């Protein structure tokens, strides 16, 4: 299930993540956002670091290492 990512800058992405309730929803949103071609390097770096943190919290260490 892909989520439609409409946010365009880092502040909007952070705000959307704060509004989400569950870790799995956040993971799904970040994975969908990483597929967007329009994001610059800084936004993708933030998304990858957040994704690694969320995977570690869920004890999904193999995916966190990727």
C-alpha cells in the first residue's frame, strides 16, 4: 500500500510524521516518500535516518542495517 506524498519540504514532512500514530504507518509513509524523485539529498538523508530509527525500535535490525 503506497501513500500519496504531497509534502514538498522537510518541515512539512516532519509535521506529517508527528501526526501519524503508529510506527508502521510512519515506515510506510517514509518508504513511499523515498520513491519520490523530486526530493533533494538532505530530505532523503533525513528520511533514511528516520527509517533506520523506526526499524530499530521495531527490532527489525536487518532492514535497519540496509
